[in-house]
C-alpha cells in the first residue's frame, strides 16, 4: 500500500499539469504513454509466443496515438502514416524463411500497435466533442479538458466502485480463467459508480445527466473489457504485471488498459449523440 501511495504522489501531478496545459501537451503525453505501453505489450506478446517487430511496433503505436490526437484538418494525412506502418510491418518480415513465422510477426506487430495506439482516442474525444455551453459549471476548463475529464473520472469511478464493492460483498466470480478477482458484485458497483459520476460531470458540461443512464454503463463495461483484455494477455504470457516500471502499480499498460477500450466507446457515443 505504501508503494501504491508513493507512486500516486509521483505520477498524478505530471498528469494534472499536462491536462491543465491542454493541447498539444495532452497529445505528447498520450504519445509517450503509447510508446511505453507498446514496449510492454510487445514483450508480453513475445512471452506468449506471438512474435513481433518491437521497435517498429513501438513507433507504429506512437504514430497511431498521435494520429488519433491530431486535429481534424490533419487526420486524413496522418491516416496515411498508419497505412505506411502496415506496409512496413509486412516488409520487415520478408527476410524470414518460414512464411508462417513471417505472417505471425506481421500480425503481432500490427495488433500490438493498434491495441495500444488507441490511447490517442482520449484526446480525440476532447477534440470531437461539442463545445461546453457558456455558463456551464465546467466551462472554465474548455471543451477539450472538460470532455477528457468526463472519460477519466468515469473510468476511475468504475475502477474504484468495482474494487470497493467487490472487496466488501463480492462472492460470485466470473471469467476466472482470465482474472480470478472479478466478481458480479464488483461489476455492478463499478457500473453504478461510473453512472453517477458521469451524470454529475455531464451536468457540469451543460448536458442532460440522464444521458449517463446509457453512457455510464457503456463506459464501465468498456473499461472492464479493457482490463480483462490485458489480463488475458498477461495470463498468456505468464506475467503478473506488464512490467515493474511503477512500484505498486505494475507497468504503464496496467494503468491505461481500461482507457484503451473506454476511449473509443465514449468517443463514438459522444460524436453520435451530442453533436
């Protein structure tokens, strides 16, 4: 517990500073997370028997994160870089004698890069969301920061609610072959917590809190799926954590796994419903 508290003291202030600074620092911060997370993901894939081109994959994941965080005016050009990354991932395997090994390496490289590169959609949410109404309680944050705050607090609320309720009342477990600590009670507690918090933040954004009845569970379920997906990867690799980079917390991938799935889900909902 002491290590976990120490890590929070060290890592939370830089995250707050980056959020306060806004773009482009948010995009740069997400790109750094993508690079570190991809490095861990490719090590896990390798340990699980899935070959990949680590260096190219890290660069590819970082590019995807930056593309997702790019303004709409640059998105089309940046998308071409992703296509180039797929091509380079294929070309990099041509020297392999075994075509099956080459194919596995190509697939592993693209998968790992796309999986972790999705972290850039955290910024895409803020860029694609509507302007916060003047006079709304959170209007002083600006649209990008305010909508990103909705995602961050929604995911954190789910994680916290699931942990507290699961620890106190969790009895019946689910998907134990992936993660033995997940309980139905914890899942319900997390969904309730994310719904309440998202409703409060939506009110602060000048939006109807009733939207949280749908967006809250969607965000919570996506966050849970992201956590389970990384747990499956670690289980396949025989690892407890993605790395030991952050004392008491594991690696970067252990900290961003929920956001990798929650960010695209919330972005899609916000663009479809609020714009």
